[in-house]
C-alpha cells in the first residue's frame, strides 16, 4: 500500500484525482482517509495531519494494519523567518 499524508485536503487533491475505486473512511476517528488504487496499487490519502506526532501515529497505524511499501508526506512548508524565500 502507498500512503500519502498531507496537512490539508488541498495537499492531496492531485492524488485524489488519479485515485480509482475511492472509498472514504476515518483513521482514529480524527483523520479523514480516502482509500483506492493508483496505477493498480492499493493507496490511501490521509489529510488533516498537522504535527509530527500525528503523522507518526498515522504511519504506525498503517504499518501495523497493512503491507506498506511507501509513506509520502506532502504539503506546504512554512518558516518563521522572513529571510527565507520560496525555493530555499
């Protein structure tokens, strides 16, 4: 299974567009998940994963319950420094 985690739904919306056989579910009754297939490989898109703690918990859920080949974290990076420019 391929797991793709994002902090917002917008982070995983592209992957949702190429997902087939979609079915929605919840992980730990807190994180929305969309199961399906990408290129005939089982996949799950999870979003509203904001912190490293929650991403660890979601990753461990999938590792314990499924045969996971890849966990990909996607999203937007933010900085507190005003000196950091886009692309740095």
